[in-house]
C-alpha cells in the first residue's frame, strides 16, 4: 500500500515528537522547523505535479518543433535567394538614379493629376 499525504504527515509529526522526547531538553526542534517537516510531503507532491506539467509542456514543444522543421529548412534555402534579389533591385535603382534627367522623365510619364480627382 502506498502511503497517502495524511499518512506521511502523521508519520512526520510522530517522528518529530519522538525525536523531541528522545533528545529531551538538550536539543529542541523549533516549532517552525517542525512545521516545515510536517509540510514537506505536500511540498514534494506539489513539486512532482509541477515537474509533470513541465515535462508535458516540453514534450508538446518538441512535437511542434518537429512539425515546423521542414518549414525552417525551406526558409533557410529561400532567405539567401530573397536577400540576393533585394540587393539586385537596390543595384538597379542606384544605377537608374544616376542617369541624368530620369526623374524628369518619370514625372512626364506619370502625367499630371486629374483635375476631377481632387
């Protein structure tokens, strides 16, 4: 039979009382220490529950990361190509902006705003 929390609490309290009787007046366990000893089974149970929840959360995170792994590999292959494409676009923009009169040509090509659209 596995002892329950109450059984452990009673055993701890009994052990404290027995220890106090044996040692007598020479060494006395302070009431705060005795209270901590009595609460120890509850503290251990709470710690066990917290560890179980943490383990469940870590397992869930591991499953999600395993599902996302193909996407990460794909992004690792695509991002350098996108960076190269952006760099090429910037080079083209710089080269075109150095051509004299291009900004004037751009304004002419866009035309004047419509008087009706105001």
